[in-house]
C-alpha cells in the first residue's frame, strides 16, 4: 500500500464507531475509523483503521460542512482495498 499511496495526496481518517473487543479485555476501547487513501494514479481506496485515542495525535479537522459532505461522498464511492485487489486481480502488486 505504501508504494501506491500518493505521498502528497489528501488522505482522510473518518471516525465510524466505538469498538470494543469483549473477548480481548487487554485491548482498550477504541475508534474504528474509515481511512480514505489517495493513490498515485489519482483514484482512492477505503480501508479501516482502529485508533486508540490515548495513543493518537489529533489530525486537522474537516474545515466546513461542505468539505465534510464531500469526504462522505468520497468514502461512500471508494472501493475497499480488498475490492480493488479483487477487481484488478490479486497478486498484481497494485497495492
């Protein structure tokens, strides 16, 4: 993934839900976030990232409601990393 992410692209981390692993009490409650990654080719993919708030430095916030709506539309349309790999043929090295 690192080889294909746009180094100067705008990437978004969007909090989705609080998540607890009840079968793993050693793992603290955390935020499950949607991660929208801009690729070098100009398209985007969606992934998930679990964030433990105490270990995380806050990122800049979305600056307006319009920008927030735009990001939400991008998140809704972006294929997941898995979908992209399956669509392109697994093992091609694209991600």
